């Protein structure tokens, strides 16, 4: 009996140590913008990561599988999301709108509706351009303004719509599509069709793996 108690105690100590094994650097890494390209299989693998050493290797492999240009592309898109969608202490890259921009790239147009002071359809001006990876593209966010001022507050839930035409649609999706997001606040955002959006996120995540 004493041996059994000792075994149970050892198991509990080990389990607690594993649960608390990740430092602040990695504890919520799978929810960060860096991890937006995780496939469902990789997310399942991450659940078995319990130490910083394991996490460091996992993250290194994650980036390595996506090629040498991936970190720069990711950093650039995160910066764009933060610039246009941040509000107060909420970083734009950590919102659903930011994730759409980061995973799918720049849209062909944006539209905000169903709230007072609707922005209307976004224009894609030739004088407003930003670089995305290897190409300079017209910026449909140019009429939003840095920080998305005026887009976050309304008496009604707003719909924020990203439109991707054939040219801007990720190759793995291969056709025009749109993403409708209900904006309740800077931190509270949800897709009108979450299943479809998750399927598209998964498809792009899988396609991001190049080796």
C-alpha cells in the first residue's frame, strides 16, 4: 500500500510539473499570430508539448517546414493587421479580422455594414499601396486608416466583410470567396460561417508546408 501511495503521488507530481512546464514564452503560443498556420494535425501534436525544450524544437520545425520566406511574410502581415485593426490594448493581429488578413493575405475589397456610420465598400486606390511578400499590391484598407478608428464602436453589431477575387484568392482555394465577420467589440469577433472559414484556414495552413 505505501508503494501504491508513492506511485500515485509521483504521478501527480509529474503531471503537475508537465502542466506547468511551459514558460510564458510558449504557454499560449498556439493562440498567437505566429501559430495561425498550424494544421489541425500540428495542433494535436502541440497538446503533447510539455517543456520549453520540446516547444522550442516544435516551433523551429514549424517554421522550417514553411520555407525561408515564411517568417518575413508572416511578420509583414502581422504588422499590417496591427496597423489597421488594433484598438486600445487589443492588437489587430490577435483578432479574427487580423487572422483573415494574415492567413489569406490582402483582400481585393472590404466592406463594413449593418452599423451606424457604415464605411461602405472599400476602394482600391492606385495611390495607396503596401508590400506583401514579393509583390506590391493595392491596399483596400487605405480608407480604414491606421488603427481602424471609427470602425470598432456602434450601437449595433457590425458586419465586416473581406472579399477575395480570383487574383487575390490563395491558390489552394482557387476561387473567389468572402469572409463575413460580426464585430461586437475589438476583442469579440466571430465568423458568420465559422465552419467554412475554419476549412479555408486549414487548407491554407496545409498548403503553407513546403518541405
